[in-house]
C-alpha cells in the first residue's frame, strides 16, 4: 500500500497570514454578535470560532472593546455596498447583499437587526449604521438628484435590502435560497432602485 502523497505546502508571507487571521477573528466576532448579547461573548468564544488562541486576538486587536468596535463599524461594508453609479446602485446593492451571504457567509447590514440584544453597545451599532450607511447614502442622493425626501428614500432603500437579507440569511426562505443571484437581482433590484431615483 503506497502512502498518500500531498503536494508541498507553499509558505505564505507572514503579512498575508496576519491579514487572514484578522479576517477570521472579525468574521467569528460578527457571527457571535449576531447571535448573542455583547456582554455574553468572551474572547475565548471568539478565538474558538476563529480557530486561534485568545492571546492572538489581544495581539491584533488589543482587547474585547477594540475588537467589537471594529465589528460594530459599517464603514468598510458601506464602501463596498455603495460602490456603483447611482443609476446602477439598486442592482449592485442587491447583488452585494446576496453574494456576501451566499459566498462569504456574512451580510454587510444584518448586524443592525441585533442591536436590541446589545444594550449600550446596541446604541453604538445604531449610531454607526446611521452615519456610515443611511446618512452616507442620503448624501449621495442629495448630491445627485433633485427632489424631496433624500433621507427617507435612503432609509427605505436600506430597509428593502434588510428585508432581503433577513429572508435569505435568517429566515432562510427556501424559494429565495433556491433562486439564482441573477434571478433575485432581476426581481428585487427594481424595488430598491425605485427608492433611490425619482
């Protein structure tokens, strides 16, 4: 019986390993934040979920508060979510929410749904969401379009996206999840786009 041969492992640069480890820690913390109250989440639980040691979390993030300050920020997510011209923003946003959930296992917006679980930390989550997502979208609408209610239109567009995210990722709707991303974009994006443009 011959031994199973495996290809040699090519060492990756330390910087890349550090970035991958940080990403795994952030993903684990996001996952736990969406399912447990902030006060109940320990660094040990985050470390176990990420497959790292608690001291490594301290090395990269300093402490639990610093780690969750990053997790509670929507800045990076909002940049990706809003990275399309206004005329194409609805389809882009719908696709981004679906691809984030189906391929990356994380929704760029759904953390806000769990804000009531987190006490004072929930207030931070809500404030970040407002300034980094809805206010930023409002500013884009105000800069590009004439017409009333840019803030209301921004909030309604985001609410429409949240509904899709909840049905796909939390309720796990069987018909939604059985559909292709392209089919869902074709059906759902016009509703989002309608809020964005007059």
